[in-house]
């Protein structure tokens, strides 16, 4: 079990950070590589979740090779549609392999996915999607088996909620089905548009929009060649590091338009933010004012994956802010840890809390990450504590932040990972 030691800051962060390829785009794209004759994925981040995806691919009969940021996936002689239980337990995204393995092998089996604990995370919508496209599914509490020996058939898929993962399952499965599909009420996250681009590079015919329209290929796809979009949550986390320390940062390979609600909040709090193509500049004054009210919601609204980092920022700035988490049943793991560091946060119910900003530093403490973004928030909190902090559960953070110690060191943060 690893932990991070953050030394606290003598001065605000400053300098340049290159944002990595997005974990949440690279993972579905590696799953979609199963549908292709082969895939070359550029800008693919080095993260523990990507290593898990590589193991799933290798186990299913694909080679996975990396040269710098470029990853290549190729089918070997034989493929099998089973993902071992141990690998499913490691991450939620293992469920994304079910549809592609089903399309390639005619049958597939995965175990209930693990991943960050954010309350109940059912997979009923993934099952609904595959059944709607004609797959036969048998599922118990532990394992899901799918079969479609004669392939899938295009259909109208009407999602009751815009689930990111279920939309990705639908896009991948419909791309190889026979006939046309329409996904109604899809998730509109940029990572899904990126997945559509990946699939189209391999000859699929998907049109991303308020409804996603797919003309199925009735078979597997050609070779895919794609560059993974920048990680908007990593970009948001570094912007929060600048804001919390009153620093100045220039982010390369970052798209402001992907995190506009977060940018607007930082601006309203008092930061100056400028953007050019694929870069974001932030200059944060020491004194920032709370935005008053923030709610997470599906894209293009405020992303749940930046809620914990924003909470850490609110904890040390001026004013009161009520936050409501609308995506996950339980994503408040950072609150008790921030409180331990002296933050003034009142929990109203499982989804709502009020932060009263201290307008001053937090206490130095040893705290524990309970999920990836909770971990990011606790590192940010360490930057706002005079003598830093120690963040246990560091392996969560390694799931989503490439080279975090190296990148943070370059902008003046003293941080170390130890096992
Ligand atoms: N849901 C269902 N049934 C399903 C699927 C989802 O009820 O079959 C519910 C979930 O329980 C949740 C809500 O729908 O309450 C949203 O879940 P969604 O399917 O949209 O999320 P996901 O695909 O599991 C992805 C990201 C998450 C991110 C969410 C929301 C990846 C690999 N993961 O998860 O990222 O928080 O979308 O934007 O893309 C992270 O990076 O830290 C992370 C958790």
C-alpha cells in the first residue's frame, strides 16, 4: 500500500504542465480495439488502470505493446471472450470489454466490476443495451454471460439516464451490429465523442450528437489509428492546484471547452484564465471567494470527477458554498478526511454538504484516499496545509494521474510516493 507525502508549499505553484491523454477515453478505446483488426493509440497515458486493460487484452488473445505514448493492440491467432475475475475486480471499466468481446467471439463473460467505491454502481443499463441489440444475457450477483452467435441487430436504445459507460457499450456494440441504431438520451461527455472518432477511424459509421446514430458494419472493424484526447479532469486538478496556492500555471495539451463550468467557477472566484488552442493559462490571486452553490450533473454541466478537488479549494478560501453531488450515490469520502485537516464542512445528507471556507491554511495530518478523485483532493489539501500532509491509499491516485510526482515537482510542489 503506497502513500504520498506532500511537503506543503513555501511558494505558489508556477510553471508549465503537459496534460496527459484522458484515462476515461483511453479505457473504452482499448476495449473498442477488440472490435478492430488492430489499433494504434497515441497519447495513451501510463496509468495502473491502463495496465489492467492491457492485461485484459492479453488474456483475451491480443498483443499490447507500448513505445512511449503510443500503444498498439493486435489480435493474436485465437481470442476468447472471458475476463478473469481478478482483473474485473480491479476496475469498473472491465465491464466495457463485455460488448466488444461478445461481438468478436459470439459469447463473452465478465465478473461484476470493482473500481472506486462511490456507492452502488449497477450494470443494469449495460445489460439493457446488449439485450436490446439482441444478445442473450444471463447474470447473477457475480458474473454476466452474454451470447449472440449470429451477431447483434441494430435497434433504438433509449437510456433512462445518460450513463457514460452504458452509452459506450451501446456505441461499440451498435458499430458492429447489422443495421442502424439510434441511442436516445446518451451521455454527451467528450470522451464518448472521442470513442466515436476512434471507431470511425476503423471504418465505423457513428454520428455523435444529442442522439447518437450508428450504421452498423455487420462485422468487425478495420485497423484503428487515433490520438487520445487530453484528460480534462487532470487539467482541472492542476487548475485547482494553482487556485489553492495562489499560483500561475500554463497547461499544455488541455481543452478549456471540455471543463467550462469549472473554468467559470474559478473565474467567478477571482482567477484569471485564458485559453488558446489546446492550452490553458491560469493566474490565481491569493484571495478567492466561494461560488455559493455548485451541483454536479452530466456533461456539459459541472463534472462529478472535479467535485472533491473543488471541495478542497472551497475549504481554504472565503465564504460559504453548498455542494450537491447528483451523479453518484456516495461521493463524499473526502469530507471526513478534509475535516480531519480542520476544514469546516457540514454534511446535510448523502449527497449534499456545505463548506465554510477557512480563509486560511488547513492542519497537517495523515489522511486516507477512499477513491481516485478523493485522493487528488487530499493532495490539493496538503498544498494548503503549512507542513503538508500524508495521503494513504496512494494507489488510487496512480489510477488516474500520470507522472504526478514528476509533474508536480516541476511546478514547485514537494511530493513523494512511497510504498
Ligand atoms: N448507472 C446505473 N446503471 C448502469 C450504469 C450506471 O444505474 O448500468 C448509474 C451509476 O450508478 C451512477 C450513474 O449511473 O450513479 C452514472 O454512471 P456512469 O455509467 O455515467 O459512469 P461510469 O461509466 O461508471 C464514468 C467515468 C467516471 C465518471 C462517470 C461520470 C470511466 C472509466 N469512468 O463512469 O470516472 O465519474 O463516468 O462522469 O469513464 C473517475 O475517473 O474518477 C471516475 C469515477
